[in-house]
C-alpha cells in the first residue's frame, strides 16, 4: 500500500529543520522511538511489537488523508537526519485536534521540539484556518508542560479524555503574537 497523496504545501521548513509529512519509509525512526520505553512513555509506548510500531506509523501516514493534517517527520537541514516528529493530530475518540510532538532521546534539549511546534502552530492558524490551536497535557508530563510555557500556551480547560485521564487543555497563540524573546 502506497502513501496517500499529501500536498507539497504540507512541507514546512525552519532555520534548522525540514518538516515532511510522515511516510511509510519512516519506519526505522518509528521503531527506534516506540521501542524506547523512556522516550515514548507519553505517546503510548513502548510498542515492543514491530507490527504495533508499523500500525502506529501507518495510522499517522493515513491521518493526512482522513483529516487533512497530521504528523511531520523532523529532519535536520544540515544532514537530513531524522530527529523526531511533530504534528497536528485528531486521534480517534479524542474531542478535537491538538499539537503533539516526540523526539528521539539523543536529540532532546536542542530546541527542536519548540522550533517544529512553532511551525506547526503557524500552519494550523494560517494554512488550516483554525481559530485555535491547542494541546492536551497530562499533569505528570513536566517536559511537555515546560514546552507549552515556552510556546506561550495558557490553560483554557481541564477535561477527562477517552483514555480515562484528565488533562489540562492549553491554547497556543499564533507565533506572530509572541514576543521575539519567546519565539526564539
């Protein structure tokens, strides 16, 4: 089965990263991430079964066709190395779309998640025309909460989700509305 047709306008770039919609050829990075228990614990991992990792990848690939938006593979512009993924997703059963991201352990702390998230947020507002871009964060996910703060996010609700976990819902402002210091 081939990848769905995704418009080239869905490809984004930042000073250090190229954001390309995920493809079935990204299997190796999905396996590396979802088999790492510590790295993937906030994203449903670890998925020790190779078929479960492939299913997750194919769900992310087909999300573009189902929803018109999805996950981007983050590749460094300097050497094309994949470092993680970021995107705007609407998981089955979830109340609405959200910004989400993940990075391989060795690429954390480099600012890639923030850089990619700002591009994804801008895409949500400008390309998709969303009135609000949000993210849903578990209480114990301190790294995600720190990133939300760096993105200028502010809490707008607390809701129970289909997995039985209550999460804070954060609105994420358009990057043009952040001060230069926050955006960098």
